[in-house]
C-alpha cells in the first residue's frame, strides 16, 4: 500500500509522493524555548515521531528538520526581566526539551536550527517580499500585506476579505486570536538598547512566522513534502508561512500539511495559559512510567482526535504496554516445540498486513495496535503450551521488532525494569520456588511467590515453567 495522510489544506487524504524520488523531506514546528514543554506539546511531538518512524520504514531516505524558536515576545520579556542574553535565557529550556525527548524515546531530528542562527536568511526573504510588492513599512517595522495574497485563508478557513489594508489593520504580536486576520510583522524595529540585530533592514528582530519559512527553506528547499504541527499552528502561524513563502518564491511551499489534535485534561485543552498543564518530568516524578506516557500520547487515539489525559487513561496505557512487553518476553524466552521447522503460523502474516494497512491509512496507530493485540490473544494459549515452532517464533520476533520500531516502548520498558540480572536473593528465591513446585509443595511455592513480590519480582506459572518479570 501507499502511505496516505490527511492534508489540512485540501481536506483530503493524499498519497505521500516525495518531490525527490525516494527522499521525504519533513519539517515539524518545534518548541518555543521559554519554559519546559507540557505533555500537550509532546502529544504533537510524538505524532511527528511516529510519522518519522513510519516514513523511515516506507522510504529509503528521510530528512527531518525541527526548529527551536529562541527569539520571540515571551522569550524577550523573560530575558529582559532576568537580565539575560538570549542564549543564557534559552539554554536551560533547550536542555530540558532534549531531556524530555530522551525520556519518551523520541528520535532526534536530523537538524535543530535555532532562529537566532538564521537572521540573514530571514532578511533575504523579507527583501524578496519587498521586491514582490507585498509588504509595507511603518515606524521602521516591515509588515506583510495579507490583501496582496489572494490565497490567504485556504489552509485555515480564516477570511481575509474586508481587511483594511495598511497600518490600521496590522498586528505586532507574534501570536494573535483565531480569526483575527491582520497584516503581520515580518521585521520589528527595536531601539539600540533592546534585543535585536543590525541588518540591511535596519535594527530589529524577526517576527515569529518568518523564522520557520527561512529555516525550512534553507534546509529542505523552497518546496518540500510534509509540514507538521499541532492544530493551534494552523492559524495564524502556518497560514502566514504559506503566504510569505509562496509570495517570495512563486512556488508551492508544502505538498502535505499534517496537524495533530489537542490533548485534554478534565475536558479542557491542556495549555500553559489555562494553568492545567503537566510536564513529562513532573508526571514521571509522580510515578508515571515513560513507556505508558508514550503509549497514551502516541496510540491513545488517532492523531487527529483528542486524547484525554486522566489516571484512568494512563492506567489503560500502562496495561497495554505491559501486555505487549510481556508477550515479547514470552516469545523470546520460550523454547520452540519440535516439529515443522520451516512453516510459520499464517496469523502472523495477517497481523503484519493489518498493522501496515492501518499505518498507511493516515497513520492509524490505535487501529494498528488493535490488530497486534488480537494476535497476542490468539497466540497466548499456544505459548502457554510451548507448542510454537521455530519458524513461527522467529517470525513473531521480527513482527514485534517491526511494530516497536514504530511504537517505541520496549526500550523504555527495559530502562524501567533496570538491570536484567537478578540479585542473589532474587535468584535464590526463584530457584527455591522452582524446587518447591517440583516437590509439589504448593504452600511453600505460594510463600516464595509473595517473598519474590516483596523483592520486586512477579512470578507467573505456565505449562512451560515459571516466568518472572520485574515489578
């Protein structure tokens, strides 16, 4: 099958057909580094991580760029209040972002451009826009004239008609209210003592929207394949990116726009402005497992549907992770039964085809995992009896690895379990319990099970013998 994604611009699913044969170029809007990111942000970053992982399974080459916005209104306010320069103000939040990426096993982008490193590229695009006649100057700042771009609003549905062109219809803030269609600042004039750059445009700093156009085109070209973000980015940010990029180049900017829905908590969108947000670090410190957080945010719902964060949804995600991890353990640890060494169980091929079809159908990871869990239910009885052949076990191991290459939880589970080796006390208790079972001393066997639980080891009895895993 061909991977098809829902394109926000056309409101239809489109096949991913790279502009450059075999090479997908993808840009994802990264964090504004003025504070630690909340898990609502990571819902989007995990959607993008799953997309990146699936693209890498479908295409020979993928180039992924994620920007770091290290200059904008909030950052400048914080830096000014604390007496920091931009680098000092943003460094700890950039480090925190990468720490959280690692906590959730999110693959690093190939490039993390910082806005402050691309000022010259922004200036060059603004000069092209001035030459195209779609800008105007006011009090030293430069604004994009939305009325000069007839296609404005096609991505978001925002209406640009009726706009009063000129300085009376402009907005200087980096972000503004939904449906508040205004001319937006490309370059903001600043005083000699304010944070800014001396350029051919005069002393100033860039508006937020021009930053992503400059960084994406510098690293991926003037036209590229996929641009992602959360639904909050659609307007005004991505709408403005299209307007300025296409007016500057005369070319289509992006082939497919893909956006993830909100994370909700208590029925409301999670947002710093609402004060109802939680960070990855805080949740892990409170006892949440990173593997469960990853599963909930990535597979708790289709990426275009909202996910509700609650104790119940996190518990359900934890159970799903444990079922998958324990099945992986059983498949890898079990001894193959004698018999046919070449034939493999056809149910494995059915599950693989189901998984791939769901992923190719607009990245439907929840449906894809549904097929995997159907297989797990189907094969657990055979695993209990130890009667899976060598070929079937090898095929299952390959399937588990293929699934987790996208799902990304088994590495986290191993990290959560800690060292694979058992302590002397744990091993002695396991050996003693095995001896008690062999002697049919069920009371001693039960006592040792409880003792092992107090030592952090859970034991399960199967026809093939006792299995254990860390609590």
